[in-house]
C-alpha cells in the first residue's frame, strides 16, 4: 500500500511541476523556474514524509496481522477465512465496478438525480416516520378483493407469472437444501 501511495504522490508532484511551468509561461522565465523548484521541493518533502509514515506504520500493521494469524481455535479459523477472502473480494469488486462503468458508458446511462430518489423513497420514509398511517392505507380484505375483481387479463397474467416464479425458486431452493428431489433424509422408521 505504501508503494502505491508513494507512486501517486510522485505522479502528483510531476503533474504539479508541469502545471506550474504552463501556468507561469506568460511571466518571466525566472519566476517560472523558481515556481518549478518550489513545487519539486514541496513534492520531495511530501514524498519523504510519506515514506517515513509508511515505514513506521508498516511494521506495526504487519505485526498486528501476524499476531492475528497466530490466534487458534474457532477464532483463528474465522480470522484465517476472512484473511483468505480479502484478495478475491477486492479483485471481484474491482472487476464488477469496471464492468459497471463499461456498461454505463456503452449504454449512455446516467445515475438518477437526487430528486428522483426522493420521489421514489418519500412514501417509504413517510411510512417509517408515521407507522400509524399504514393502518389506514387501504389494505382491508374488501379492498383487496375489489382490486382482484377489477383486474384485467394482462394484470392477472403478470400476477400468475410472478407466482410461478416464486414457487419455482422456492422449489429449487428446497431441492438444493435437501440435496434430494423427493422428501427429506431422516432417521429410518422404527416399528414396534
């Protein structure tokens, strides 16, 4: 981590040096060279400070990590598992983020603005702030029956498809959970 941070500081210092030369190009060359020297001196001081901090923090972090790895028992197993899952989690999160960026750019998508979020989540926040209003929201059995009776064929078909999906996913989950297509494995029956 310290090498990455120091590279970023060096890149930033090179950028600052170039920008000061460009910015002061209209002034005298002496002022431009002095600004460039000041920027490079500041960047070198920042790099030295960063290297000192990383060198002093590096052993403390590595000793804490090695001490955690030495813990035994269940806690040690959990720590080892979490430690082994950090690199793939970081990798796949970066891959997912980059894929999302590519999709957003390719489809010319933009995230919704704050007003859109507020419009959609305002009823939800109102329900949480005033739970008594849910009683008067119109969830009575008679209103539900009247909605079903007034539904057209398209709405009924959509509801049927959604119900079939829910039942299908539930069934597949049960099969995976049982590791068997029919019934649960259990103790053999005892006949008395």
